[in-house]
């Protein structure tokens, strides 16, 4: 793996003292997976923040998309006065923000007054699960395939239009289409290059299954590092698009007539001591393939399948997320597994040390730290209980009538997560209740909103 763009502490300090870097973005992922933080003058970062971190208001882990401090969280509230939390730089994340002039970025961990981790912080939720795996001698690795639409609009013009009648950059389905991807290469190519120069290794980009839709694939990594890469890429891509008078969206379903944006999560487990795959086995192959999965792989897969409905809240966290689950659109509707079959909720791919699971349920709007965390937790539960998966499915899972289905609404997903003893045990009551309140707030605020669809349908004719 290339270390291009990565900065050790000494390198960053030298770059600041030489004037090469004059701004350090210190940031952390919030409940939505957005990067939140401060731009700190380089010299002040060296003098005060590098060793001691920074403080931010704790409402940032208890507010909604509009920065509304939402009542009802146990973590913080108006009653506690919305105090500070401590953000400590994780030096392993320091890198150049190559899409910005003279700027570096470092991701922070959120700590309480005693220096302990704040359990509801998304990065800590994932770190807790990777630590559980490591206790068993397991290193979890993965990669997320993140899709987005490009618009021939700025974010400002989209706002002025009320987010209606937006023009995509491309007017036909361009899956793998090289001519159309050439037209958008000034933007997509710039994203590829700049994130690679920022310590986020890129594999490739391609047109996707919608007009103006694209995908950039990042190199797989250990799960916390992968979630950091995902989040940095998503943030940088928006800023690069804005700088070119374009806009992009990772919204799960921005238009009813077009494909949704997915976040397919590939995952595999590795021996912490030997570095060898724990999924590659020497037993009977999956029929018709060269893949010989280990017992541990079967247990891992079984855990995913058993808990998929409960996990969906963390794969599809908003009301809009559920509009992506439409048959025949490459978004899954059934919870089953199959080998190299894109109609399955869980697609098994590869063989030997490349054998892995691909969870196709998450959307492009999912918080990667949370999605990765529940995937790992479910797999560990399957391993600990030595669960066995149901028979492999062959054929079109969209027409399967005897398989459990992906929850169809946010309300259904909330109910599944709320009743899941597995999630309560794996995440802890405080963490699960925090995210249930987050989801209930999203649902409530949508339920209280009068939409343009309602006005068009009922204003005159009702």
C-alpha cells in the first residue's frame, strides 16, 4: 500500500514550521458520518493541540442534520448544559488534504473529562468491535464501494431550485461506459488523484447504473482505517465537486426514476499472528466454484444472515434510505446468500485468500463506522455461537418468496433494532438507545413535514 500523503507527527511538524502546511483540520465523524471539527492555524496546532487535543460542544453527538440540539438523549441535554468533550488527534490518521492548499487533516477520537472514550461516538463504536475481534486473534478488514450522482448544478443552484428539476451530468445509464465517463473525468479523475495524494489509496472509478452515477473504489484496509478512508473520500469528493461548480450526492435515492446509491461492504477476517485469511478453508467447495470456505467463514456468514434485519437500521438510517430497496434495481430486497449473485443481500465472492462476503444492503447515506461495526459484531456472534448458514440460494432472489425481507420502512427497522438482544449485548444499552433516539427523531421530523408530493396530490383535488 502506498503511503503517499500520509504524515507522521515529525513530518507534519516540519511541514508546519517550513510553511508548507499552514492549516490543520482536526475533525471527527458525527452521527451522520459527516466530518465535524475546526481549522486550526498550524503554529497553534503545534503549540496547543498536538499534545492536548481540542474541545468541542458535546451537542455535536446529539443533534440532527440541521444542527438542532435534539432533546431526549441520555448522553447530553439542555439539563446538563451541553458541555465540552475532548477531541484527541489520532496520529495514525494524519495526512495531507491534497484537495486544499497548504492543509493537513487529522481525525480525532472523542473523549470524556477523564480521558475515557465516549461510547456513542461512531468511531468508538467501531473501535470497540475491532478490539473484541482482536481479543480472539482476529483482524477484520474490508472495503466499501460507494456510489454517487454527479449534477450539472452547484449546491447553491440546487438549493435555489428547491432541489427539483436537477440536471444530472449525463442523460443515460452509463454503467462501465467509457465515453460518458470521459466527459466527467475532469471531476472524477480529480477526485481520484486528490484523495490518493491524501493517503487514501484508490483502485479505480467507473460509470454506474444511472445517468450521472459513478463509483470510485478504494483499496481495502483494516476496518477503522477503511471507515476513515471512506469518510475522508466522501468529504473531499463534495469539496472538489463544489470547487468545479458541480455537485454530487450520496443520497440513497435522490430520484424515484433512477437507481439508488449503494455502499456495498466487502469484509474478511485475518489471523492477527500469521496474517493469513481465516476464511480460506480446505473443505468442500461452494457448488460450481473454486471457493472452499472455512468453518469460521460459515459461522461468520450465518451471523450476518441471522441479524440482518436488526442491523438494517445502521445500513439505512433515514426515511429516504428505504426507497432504494426496489426489485430489479441491484438493491437487495431479500435476505439470503448466493455466490457472485447481485440479487442477494449477501453476495459471496472470491476464493482462497480473496474469499469474502459482500453485504449489499447499506446505502450511500450510511455511516461507515456504524455499518462496519454491526457487520463485525454480527459475524463475531455467529462465530461465538457456531451458527450455520441456511442453504445457498441459486437464481433471482427478487422472486424468492420464502426468504426474510429487508425492512421496508425506517419504522420497521427501528422496531427490529429495538427488540434485538444481539444489538443490546454487542453495542450496549446506552449506545443502542442513543441511535434509536437518533432514528426516531429522523422519522418524527419527516412525519411532521408536508412534502411537495402531498401538495401536488391534494391541494386542489382533495
